């Protein structure tokens, strides 16, 4: 899975449309192998991003969890700590 696509489920507050769009964009970039599609492929690329974002939003709305919602700041601190342990201090 692309490292830039982050978990969006079970956060409080819920994922924003911008976060869903960013994840969809990263997904389409990864599977298409293109970060900047040619003019000939731009419409298909943008349509794919919009459709993936739309389906992602529906998925997030339909998922249920018995776990308490995660806190974004706490999760960011945990991710930073893992990165420091893995790569060392910057």
C-alpha cells in the first residue's frame, strides 16, 4: 500500500473531504504509475480520482467500529515516534 495513504476510519472528527480526496489521488497515482498524467489521459485520471473519493466516502460512512474513535494528534505523535525510531532524529 502506498505510504502516503493514511487510515481515515474511526477518527474524531471524521475524515474531511480533502483527506478523502488526497487518499483517492494517491491511490490513482499509484495504480496508474503517473503523478502528472498526459493531456490525453487527464480526463480519465480526474474522473477516476473523483469516483474513488466518492466510493471512499461511502465506505467510511458505512463502516462500524466498537473501538473508541482515535485522536488525530495522538496518532500523529505515535507515527512521528515510529519514524524517529526507524530513521533517527532529523
